[in-house]
C-alpha cells in the first residue's frame, strides 16, 4: 500500500486499523464476560453493539477516506467515536453496578 497511498493516507488508514484492532479485542473480552455471567448482560450487550457500530463508522470511514481521498468521508468518523464512547460508558455502568 505504501506505493499507492500518500504518507497522510497511510496514517489515516493505520489509525482506522488501530481502533478496529483495539475494539475487536474489547469485543472478545465482552464475549468472554457474557459467557461467564447471567446478570448485567443488557449493558454488556449494548456495549458490544456500540463497539460494532463504532468500528463500522469510525474505522470504515477512515479506510474509505484513505483509499478514495474523498474528504467528506472524514465527517463520518466522529459518529463512530461517539459510538465508542457510548460503548465504554455501557461497560462502566455494568462495572459500577457490580453486574459482572
């Protein structure tokens, strides 16, 4: 990809893949928690859905931006960032409620 993309486009692509990898790991940990507990699953499931939406919106828009250079696609990334924050908030609520 280094031959096809500019240095800035590679940075954008790497940011998208870093966030995707981090939240894929978080989804795996959520799945482990969900398999081991029967209480608090609503918040953990909500977190998983928010993380999934965040990956699609945030990482997906950064991938599209890096590959197409259509700058308006960068405007979608903040929606994915909000979804990530909602997901982490759901994890926090589940943790504070002592449900896992």
